[in-house]
C-alpha cells in the first residue's frame, strides 16, 4: 500500500522522541469539544439527570459573525453577516456505554477560500449532526469509539468556537474535518495513543487509516506526531471530498507550550498525493507547510471575571509541480505557495465572548483564474471579521 512508507517514517519519528510504538488519536472523546487557548465554556457542569443512567452533560454554542474582504471570488460577497454556530452538545463520559453528540448549524470559514453561509455549509458538508459517536471503555486506559468522529491530521479544529482564530488557516485547508469510522484511543501517564480506520474526507468508503502519538513532557509542554492517509484509491469527489486530497497522505509534527500568560503551538505539515492515472491523478503532488499559533493572555480571569487575550497565527505553505501540466492543483495553481498572518483580539466575560480579526493572505506563483478576485487573477486577500456569542 502506498501509505506504508509514511507509516514507517511516522513510527521512526515516534522512536526518536522516546515513545513506545503505539498509536494515538488527536483527541480523546472525553475531552470533546477540544478548545483553543482564548475561549472556554462558562460552565461544563450542565447536566441532565435521568434515573438509572449516568449524568448527561450539555453545552450550548450560539454565535454570529460579520466579514469584510478584499478580492472576493466570483459569486462571493465582499461584506456579509451570518450565523457561525447554533449548536447543542450532549455527552456522557461515564459508564459502560458513552457518547458524544453535536447538532445544529455552523459555518466553517477558512483563509484563502470562498465563504459559504451556515445554512448551505451545514447542508453541503456534514449535516445537522456533524459529530455523533459511541465510545466503550476497555479497562482503565483503552477506549473504542465509532461513528462520525473528528478527523486527525492538522492542528486546528473544525468549528470557529474551538480555535483561537475565527478563520481556519492555510495548512488546515489540506486536511479533513469529520470522518466516519472507528478509533481506538489509549492513555497511560504521559503517553496517549490511538489508531483509526475511517472514510477520510467524508467519502463513505473506509479507505483511510491513521495513527498519532503524543507525549506530555510536563504540565506546560506536549509533543504530538500524526500520520493519516488513504490506503486504497477512491474516485469519490464532492464539495467536501476533493479528489486529490482524498487520496493523499498527511504527516504532522506539533509542539505546544503554555505559561501563565503565553501559549505557543508551532507545527509542521507535509502532504503527498501519489500519482494514480486510473482515477485521473496523472502526476504526484505535495505540499510542505509550517505554522506558529500563539496567544497572550492579559490578566488572570479567575481574579477579574473576564478574559482578554491576543491570539495570532503565522503560516507558510508551498506546493510542487511547477511546469508540470499533469500535476494536480493543491493551492492557487500548480507549484504555487502562500503565506498568511492573522491576529484576533478576544474578550470573554462569563459565557459571553467577542472577538475581532484581521487576516492577510499573499499567494505566490499563482495560475491565472485560480487566484483571488472575480477573475481569479489577484494574488492577495485581506479580511476583517468579528464574531460574538455565548458558550454555555
């Protein structure tokens, strides 16, 4: 299988950092939803008590956003206001059978791509129930989960409220968001690990595998490595299942460090699409990217009652194949590259939050018609956004 060389590299990297050869998923179901450093739920103890059943906790996310952007693509608005989240989260994290359910409307804004309003985004992507899975603990350290799961590969999460920035980044555009499948997660001491079999970019075919491992160096620092990719070719292609990416391999190396005021998360990403003429991929392609996500917290929320922070992200990504007409396009034309800068001042008081954001994307070596603007000939885009809502 074409995935095997990447799996061997992944396991070698694990050995270099001192891990046992075990597998890990990015997130344990009990930690869902994963949250960035700038926002948090005001009360995670909301529970529904049902006789003879372990407590079921619930959370509510309701938010709206506004955006003004330069060089919008054809059919995309220069200014808009939309609902970014209207979701209910139910989860049960104890007992023999556990579950996680997330339902409602959502938008998934991302740098350098057209914005799709939440009503269409919800219908065209993962539906009104984007995440839903059942988990069964096996002993103290192992858990098996099955259903619609968070994909792994990449650092950022799918929904706006989970991230330190409103827009997802350029590296995130190369990774999947939600996959249907099964996962086995393991955690013991400083090491967490898991393995997954899923349908990759939501293709309805169990043709992807994944493995990741993380090591907690201290309370402040953590290193994670992950591999995920297609183990069998697929011809499925849709709005959320791009042909090239759905037949790709993804490698990530992520380090995070937190102090009283600062949070840093530098990460590296490599993706590879093997040539497969039988499904229309005539030549191989790859991307290489690096990103730094960071956040500065201005004061202690436990003392002030509010939390003000200044998240920012810098990233660069490049693709190969310039001059090769058979190479698939993964960015803004074959052989193109891009960098971005994003800053998102954020304030949260109890369950209420407000944040503004300015971002800039510069594309390099673009192909005419595949860049920004109505004609696809512009090589940059600026965005000014705001988002406000409640996390309860």
